[in-house]
């Protein structure tokens, strides 16, 4: 069985469905038994759900235009950091 530190390192990948099947199963088994890791998993899962919900909302067209215009202006400025 995986140790807590191994599971914690993989929580984001687990929540995002990016683990190989065998590794995913090992994390799932650990979470079913571990009272210390499950709350962290639950938080990761809730946060990921929140981020997806916010990202799915479209910004007002005027706001998107201002952001795009600002990015365009910034990209056209000469790079003064190389001085």
C-alpha cells in the first residue's frame, strides 16, 4: 500500500484523472483507509471543481476586449529587462 507522502504527491494528478490505472487504484485504496489523507483529497477535489466552474464562465465581452488590448500593448513594448 502507498504511504501518505506518496499519495499526497499524487493528489492533483489523481483529482485530474492523470494517473495510470494501477497508480490510480493504489491512491484510491489508500484514501479509502486513511483518515489523514482523505480530507486533503476532499479539499483538492472541491478546489478543482471550483476552478472548473469559474473557468467555464465567460467574461463580459468588454472586459475580454480590455484584457486583450492590454496584453497586445504589453507585448509590443520593447524589452527593457535585457538592458
